[in-house]
C-alpha cells in the first residue's frame, strides 16, 4: 500500500475530515459532469450543429453510463473508508477517483478529436483538484503520465497508427495532421499543466505546513498545561501537609489530652478546627479538579440528581434571604431515574451554576431550577432574571478566563474559569450544556440568563 499520509496527520482529525469532504465534493461534482455530458450530446446536434459518427455516439454514451455507474459505487463505499495510515484510507480513495476520472476523460478526449477538442483542457482542472488533496510526488507523477499518454495519442493519430475521430462542424481542416498546430498546442498544454500543478500544489503544501505548525504549537501548549497541572498538584499537596498537621494538633488539644481548656479558648479552637477542615476540603477539591484535567480521573457511581441540587440550594439560603431572592425548584421528572458519574464533580458544576445565578441576579431577583427527563437523558435548566449576557458573547462564555463585558466594571468577583470547568465536567459525563440570554424569566431591564444541561442516563 502506497503511503500517502504525512506523519503529522495521523493525530489530526481535521485533516481527515477535510479529505473526506473533498472526496464527497468530487462525487457530487461527478454527478454534475454526467448531466453536462448528457446535455452536450443532446445539444451538440440541436444547438451547436456538431455531428458525431455512430462509433462516437455509442462510445460517449457508454463512457457516460460508466462514469455514473462507478460514481454510484464510490458514493456508497465512501462511508466505509477509515482513516488508518497503513490501510486503504481517504487519500487512497482520492487517488482511485482521480485514476477513474482521468481514464474516462482520456476516452472522452480521444472520441471528440484529441488535440482538436477543447475538452482536453479539463486535464488541468483535474490536476488542480488533485493538487489540493494528494502529496506532491503523486500529483507530479500523474502530471507526467498524463502528458506522455496524451502525446502518444496525438503522435499515433498523426502517424495513422490509430484512427482519429473528428467532430463534424468544429473545424474545416484536419488539424491533427498539421505539425505546427500540434507543436504549438502541445507546448502550451504542457506549460499550463506544469504551472497549474506547481502553483496549486505549492499553495496546498503551504496550507498543510501551516496546519502542521499549528498542531505542533497545540501539542506544546498541551504539554505546558500538563506541566502546570502537575505543578499545581505538587504545590497544593505540599500546602495540605502542614494544614493537616495543624488540624491534628487542634484535635489533640480539643480532646483535652494535654490538659483542661478555658471555655473561651475552646470555642476559638473549635472555630480554628472548623476552618482548618474547610481549608483541607478546599485543597482536596483543587487536587480533584487538577487530576480531572491532567488524568481524566472521574468516578462512576449511581447518583440521584436531587441529592445534589437540594443541598446546594440550602447552602445558598443565607444569601437568598439577605438579597430577598426567590428561588424555586420544580422537579418535573416523570420517573426519577439515577444517573451515573462523579458526584463530587457534578456538585462543583451545579454549585457554580446556582452560585452564579445568586451572584448575578441582584436584590429581589428570581431564580428557577427545573428538572425534566426524557427516555434517554435528564435535563436541568437554571434560569434567572439577572444582568444577563450580551448576545455577541454567548459563544465565548465557556472559554477559560472569559468574563462578560457587562460585569467587568462592576463589583462582581471571579476569575472566568468557573463555567469552563462546568463545561468540562458536564462533557466528561457525556452531556452537553448551552446558554441563552435573555431567559424565560427575563425582562428588558433584567434580561437574565438560562443554562440548559443534558446528561444521559
């Protein structure tokens, strides 16, 4: 099997997608070619007043049927071609299409006058397309073969070795016997073929090299991100050690192993123990998220969704009362089926979404959490009538470090990482998340935002 794939493309899915799209484009274009050839055969007599011999008519009709036949086979088989380097892949499929098309074009050119027919210029068209798909050494080899075979046909016709088929009404003179005409047209044909292939292949090569550099840059960024996550894990783990020790010492003191404690001292030490415990839990959260990004580590357990949502809403009760926010939970599920996933990570995701709704809804705001289900998935919608998100920025809202322009100048704290992490967590569970603004609770003054999450059962 000829190796046609550049080494860098083995890991580049977009490269294969591009080749598949171009293959499909060629197949669709070929259907158009069949229609055009049929139209040419019909209109040549009625409109152009050209005439073909009986052999020419039969040959062109059979060629047209053959093109339609092999195109149908290519169309049906294209979906079975896999992107595997060592096997028959989309690039080999492209090469096969070119060989079939060029063979058909040779026959059409031969039966319509060879060098006398303007149809032979379609060789240039095919080679430009091939230059955008196939590697340089392949397309240059095909170009040389086309030039040699075409010149052989012209020479054999000139020498009388093979018959020449003239299109009646196109030329008054037998140009295929005029050596000056043959040389002039042949030189121009060769020049146009080589220059067209060179330019098209050069442009395609530059594009592929740019894609290669982008892929290498992406790999470097990915490696840097991996190192960063390892660094975070290492530093955070080191911070955890002394905090755990402090917690242990406080526990020993509060158990009064070292002696009795003053009541006020005991109260303050208990608070310190609680804060130490919270700090350790926070560090564990950071470690868990870092491992998620670095190692794709998630657990797989059965989870009842309300066991996550309800406690998260209760945790916001103080903020809700302080800002006079009305938060309603509507569980509209017909069957309360469990989902499978990492409860901790899902808690982080929904805590972020509900927390954002409380933060951005403002005083006297309204929040609604709806739980719905279908046969295959559970749907969670979190709506508010807060500040909302500018419509032009909706597609950027899940990007790392992105913060909407309508909150940057206000006193809202945040890093712009929360929604990016939420999206990663939901997608790791096979789900999807989308955002809309304004929401169904919104108004002109308070457009609000609505986040819709779908997680498969």
